[in-house]
């Protein structure tokens, strides 16, 4: 009874901790930053809140969703506001990651304790960085030097920041309200003068001033990082526009977009530190959006809430804590600790599930749509299989494997989020909810179950060399569990591969094309089948099965991530060469574990006894 109460307390306490980021009120401020973060915009082909763009942009530039300023952490939306309306201030923030020694030398920066630098430190060498990056871009990705790759990355980050600075107003210019008023008053005079046969000097001056303004607005239209002006009532749902586009293409007698005045007033108020005026203009624009584009306002609000709770970060922390508790239970042999570990693992899985469900609802798509979401789903499926298996065997092995994979995959997903928007617009070939929900989800379950079998095999190797007197029944249960998971993985990998061939036949006109990703999927099927046949034929016993299960980790990793690093084939949607060394290190570790598994149990003690 006490253990039941303990499990309930741990489970509920973990859920409260996971929900805490969304329950804690934001720091008090005169400016309504939360309402600004909820404003919908169009970027990357999809409608999202200002908050999502700010977070993904700062993550791409700095690798984190906040920036330290004067001893405090500045949230992403604050950074965005400063960059857009107070660029002279944001230029001093240490927002750029530069850690390549050759790039630091090019910028004239010394290698020191920090790897974060401000724009003002980089700006003097901006032209040189841009020119060398353009030259590096002409080199094939596989042949670029470390310096060239680092320079391209830095140039991309600088370009993104400069686009943010030139989204609402030309960076470094004066009062946006006065400029908008001047443009509005000049427009009819200049148009009239343009059609006049004998324009006066005043008319010519008006046309000249209007021409200068239009050049600036054309610049804004081309450089803006996103489109903050929703379509007006009656317009197409895709007719979003940015400030520069709305001003550089004035339309006769039509009223200007109401958002122009709102953002101009927000910019003036923010620069002047006038919170009341900023909040008033923000409230007016928010009301207009809710009235004219209620669906966009609702989805932006929901996504902002999802960002605030950050369920995958909370799940990652809970998985790691549960894993440590499993280790503690093994060390102490206490049932209450083991029960608390299982309860915590289930709470982590619930948080993971809620996050996955929320992402699916926000996207309106099945759970696997890109490399990021595949990492999230692989961890979820492996955790589910492991926790279900733990309820059957209750030895802690399956729970440990579930937590380890859940933590690792969410950590991988976190690092993948630095590449940009994780809910990016779908590629044309993937624009099919049916096949995303069948082929992709099924084959991803095959990935996750193969990883779970490999993790159980790793646990077998560790027990073999750590425990002085391992329980034979526990070892037998571990092997039996891994064997069952491999059989499960073979089924889903095979079905997923066949479904992929049917989809390929419909999309590309061929069932099989020996694409790298297709070859990888086939390798997973063949390897799992090879393990089962080796066992049935008596060629592999306990040790052989577990060593081959560990090698399955390598095959899945190369099939999942490795083929993306090739940058070729019809499936290279998530190209990422930056993880090459991490993937190599992981594969090397699996080989080392296989070598340890092949050695006699606690082989070092045997040598010592002989001596």
C-alpha cells in the first residue's frame, strides 16, 4: 500500500514539475510581450506565432532560445523586438556562435573563454565574410574544408539576423510613424503629378521623395524575414504580405492595410519606451486579426502555449531522472526505489505523448513529417514498447532501455531544432496524410524497436561484466525480451518497407529504385531476419543474439541518419553533415560494446586470478 501511494505521489509530482514552465507567470513588465509573441505571421510557407519564429531564429543563430544581457536571460521574443525596433541595442548582444579558430582569425577576434560574439564585433568584416562564403558555396558540400563550412554557417546566421532587423522598418532609420504619414500624404500628390503634363517644382519634389521612400520599401520587401500582415477580409487565405510589399505596391483608392499603422505605432512606442502606446497599438492589431483571421489567431495562440510548456524538454529531464532511479534500484535492491523509477518513467512517457499529440494537432499531420519529428516518434515508440515489456518482466531492464532511448532521441531532436522550424511546410512528395500515417509511422516503429533490442543487448553486456554473480534467470529473461522485440521489429520494418514501395510507385512511378534510404530500410529488414534465422538454425545462442542486436543499432543509425549525410537520393530531406562525427562515435561505441560482449564475463578478474 505504501508503494502504491509512493508511485502515485511520484507520478503526480513529476507531472506538476513538467507543467511548471507553463504555470509560472511571466516576469512582470509594462510591455505586453506575451500578446506580441502570440501574433500570427507567415514564414517558411506556414502560419505560426511570432514566438515560434523568434525561438527558431535565435536557436539557429545562438543555439539557445535566450540570450544573456546584463546578468539576466532575455527571451527570444524580446530579442526579436530589440532586433526589429532597436537594432543599435541588439547589435551589442552576444548572440552569434563563432568557435572555428580560422573564422575567428578572419574576424580579428581572439580565442578566449567565450564563443559568443555580438554583431558589432563581426560587422567590420561583414563584406569579407559574405565574399568568402559565396566562394565556399561554389564548392561541393563533401569537399568543403572545416573553415568553409563554418564560414557558410556564420554567413547564414548573420543574414538571418540582418533580415530580422529589416522586417518592420529599414534598420537605423527614424520614426516609422512619421515616415508612414509622410508616405501617405505624398502618395496622392505624386500620383497626380505623374499624370500631369506640366508638373510644378513642388510636384517634382513630391515625386522625388516618394521615389526615395519606394526604394526603401522595395528593400524591405526583399529582405523581410517574415510576413506579419494577414490577408484582409475577403482576400485569399494565402495573401499574407510584409511591410515593404504593402507599401511598395500602393493600390489607388484602396485603404492601406490597418496593420501598417499598428506596427508603425508599435515601433515608435518601443523605441521611445512608451509601454502604454505600444500595448494600445498591439491590442488594436490583435483585435483586427481576431476579427478577420480568427483561425490564424487561434492556431498561433495554441502554438505559443505549446512552446511555453516545452513538453519534450520536460520529458527529456524526466526520462533521465527515471533512468538514474533504475540504476539506484539495481544498486540498493529496494522495491520502493524500483517502483518510483517505473512511475517516473510512465510520467515521462505521458509528457512525451502529450507533446507528440499536441504537435500532431498543431500540424494537422501524422506524427512523422521530418527528421526532427522522426526522432521524437522513435523515442516515443521505443519508450512505449519498453514500458509495456517492463510490466511483464519487472526486472528494470526494459524500463532502463525505454528511458535511455527516450532521453537520447529527445536530445537528438533538441539539437535538430537548431536547423530551423521543426514544423516546416511539407515537401510535395510527403503531402499525403495517408502514406505518412502508414508507411512512415510503421517503418519508424521498426527503427524504435530495433533500437530497443540493441539497448537491451547493451544492458546484457554491462551486467555480464559488472555484476559479480548475475542472476541466470534475469539474463535469460533479458535475452528472451530482446528476441521478442527483434521479431516485432522485423514485422514492422518489413510492412513499412513494402508500404514505402507502394507509395514510391504512386509518387515516382517505380516500386524500388535502390535509393540509399530504401537500401537502408532493406538492411534493417534483412538484419533482423538474419538474427531470427541464426537463432532458429542454432547458429547463435544467447551471446550471439545479443551481439547481433547491438550491431542492429549501427544499421539503424546509418539507415536513419547516415544516408541523409550523403545528400543524394529522393529521400535526403533532412540533410545534415554536421553530425558525422557524432554518428561515427556512436558506431564506434557499439563496436566496442560488441567486443566486450565477446569477452568472458569479468575477464579482468580471471587474469588477476591466474597471476
